[in-house]
């Protein structure tokens, strides 16, 4: 397929899903980017402030300074690595100022960034690098040898480059490299387009390997436009990022959106409860994006806010995981800041809907707590949302069905997965896999609710986890006949992970501790079961499919006693 044909197909698919031509005034991300960094009113205004508390680092960049470094990174990617428009650049980095510069440099060149969580297992990193056909990967020094060994097995991966983590202000330093020959590739390239691939984000699936969600430059800018317009963000706003920027929430809400709105991003290496309110005070933050887990951590810390000047702070954007009504009410009552609850997926770039900001305090509380679930709000502009039944027919108010979305933020599909695309984009809508319904207010606006998940993903602290991965690890123990991971409602993470295990014959001495030790080297802590229950029944359907949702419901009452416990990774 020629590059022009590929672009034409992406444009046609995106227009089919959005139903309208692009409303953006730029032809490419590079054109949009130049409109910001060369704006005389912005050159000396701060765009990015970065904190690494463990190293006691604070670095700040004006739009002009940020651009100078982005240009250096772009020159390295193009001139030294030979990356050209349409190539894919994988990153195994962390929340860091250099990571932000790499993203923006890649997008100005028309490259697609493939962000990978550094904590993922080696086999998953290998799968993503191979499946995405990444031409290069950037990592920290500690990951270099691991990735260098993988390079020989991945023919598309031409470069492995390690960056120095302790980069000083104004520098971009290469620690180590593999296959760095300094030769540019002479590849004919079409002019940049908004439909260039910008992100390929791999999400856990309920069946099979992870799927790569393809987001275009237009997707990123359309969602930033919608989020900025909804919350009325502008040059005076300072958005703080405490979420990982290998996920769309951290990337779109607190990096791309403030840049789009000519504001400031305050990036934290990690979320730290003890520094959170102090940082809002010191940086005069106006909004921060969180997941429900972080609200629980802040409630538990119960810090006295009287020493801080927080008048600029307008509240929390919150989504990416189940928000409990109790959490929302207790948090707002304790701290007095509104929770701007919303909903979206990687496949819809990030947010698709939010609670309106024009609600009175009484109305706001009603939509959060008066129904069975907190409302996720009303669709943003550029989006349409509906509830469809199993045949694709629209359902009326209060009827439960599948939440479906179309519009300018919907991805163009899954990378190299026509089977997944056929299922996900049936009926001309993106099918979320979430069950929900809507209720209209006095103005006729549809307020949506999530009532459950049709898919079986576990969402722990806003991170999607495939239960099959946990099943397979547990089943690898010689004393296990059957194992199934299920989520249970949890105060701090929205959902935590439990496992139901049927011991193999003659293995009556198998204990939870033995399985916990077995999982330790095979799964990161956040993916490990925190509760292990034993039984004798193997819950399969007559066609051989595991009855995970039925098992989840059956175990719910027994697992309820673990709802408020904090689980720690104890060696």
C-alpha cells in the first residue's frame, strides 16, 4: 500500500466516524505546534515545569526554551536515527521533561509514538516492539542491555538508544546506542497531515494479545480542544500532571491540552500524597487530573490545608476508573473542591464526556450521588454518545445497553487487527464494551452512567489489566488445576484483584502464601492477586468458556471484607 493510499484510507475512516470534516485550522501537528511556539505572546511564558522529588529537581521551560530543545531532539531523531514521517518510535521512559520533548519532536516530524510502561514484563515489551514495527526505541540506561538483546530478534528495530535520566536543564544527552550509524534515510515523504499517526497505545484485551489503538494528530488536538472548551482553560491555567504519561490521560489532559490552550503544564515524576497540596500551592495550579485511587489516598492522608493558598485551584478532573459515590461525597465534603467526573477510553483519545460545570452545587452532588452510580456526564463537543442494544438499535432513556461513541476523538482503529476493528466499529459507532444508560435533565441533556462492563478488563487505579495474563501465571503453578482472576470493589483503587483457584489433585496443602510467592517474580505488584480464594468447582459454560462475570458476582460478598484494606508489596 502506498503512503498516499494509507493516508486517504485513514482520512476516509476518520471522516466516517466523525461525520464531519475537521474543524481545526491547521493542516498538520507541525503547523499547530509552530503557531504556539512562535507566538510572540508565548515565547517567554512558562509552558513546562518538571519535578523529580527524589532527586530534588525542579526545571522550568518557557515556550521558547521548550521549542529549542524539541528542535534538538527532532534533529537527532531525523538526522542521526534517520526516522521519517510514518515511522514508529517506541519509548520506554517515565514522567520526565525529556519524555515530553521526545513526544512533541516526534509529532512535529510525523512520527507515531508507541509509549510502553517500563514496568511491563519483558515478553510484553517484546510483543509491542515487534507488533508495532517500531523503527527505534528510546529508554533509560537501566533498560538498554535488555532491549539490546531483543533487537536481534526484531528486524524492524534499527536503533536502541539510552538517554541519561539525570538530564540537566537545556541538555539532551545520549547514554548508549545500538545501530546508530548517523545516516539519514532517503525516503520520499508526502506533506504532513492531521491524519498522521501520532500515538499507538497498546491496551490490555480480554482475549488475545494487547491491541494497539491508533490515534492521529487530529484525535489529540480535537480532544484537547473539547477538554479545553468544556473547562474553559486558557493562558492563565496551570494543569498539573500526576498520572503516568505512557497513558492517554497523562498525555492528553495535562500535556497536550495546556499546550493547546496556551497554558502551563506542571509535570511530576511521581504522585506523592505528602507533597500534593503543597505543590498546588507553590505552583498555583488551577486543575489536576486524577483517578479515583488518588482521591482515596488524599482522603486517607487527611492533610490540613490551612497553610496553603489554593484560591486559583478550581477542582479535579477525575475518570479512568470506577468512582464510588461514597468517595466522591466524602472527598468534596472534606476538601471543598469539585470532582469533574468524566469518561473516556484510549480508543476515544481520552475524555468523551464530563459533568457540566454550570451545575449548581446541589445539582452537581445529585448527579454524583443520587443514582445507583455517579454520572459520567454529558458528551463533549466533537462527540456523540448513545446506548445501543445487541442489534445496534438505539435505546431510550433509562434502558441499559452498550455505551457507544462516534466523533472526532474516536481512533481510526486497532493497528493490524482487522478482526478487532470489525467488532469494535460495528454499526458505525465505536463500541466501548461498557454497559450504561442515560437520564435527561430539565434542559434535555443526556447524563450518562456506567452500570457495569461487558468486557472483563480489571481497572485498577485507572489502569486496564487483562485477567487472562494473571490466569496464565497462576495456572503455571504445578499445584493449580484451575485459576481465574476477578476484580472486587476496593476503596483505594476502585477495583483490586482476587483469584479463585482450584487445586490440582493431591495438592490439598496449597496455600495463598505459596501462590503469592510464585506470582512475585512473574507479575508486577499491581497485577498480582491480593486475595486468593480456594474452591472445587471449575466455573465453565457448556461451550467451555470461563464464567468470569458469574464468578465475580458469586464471590462479591466474601470479597467485600477486603474493600477497605491497603495491600503492600512485602518481600
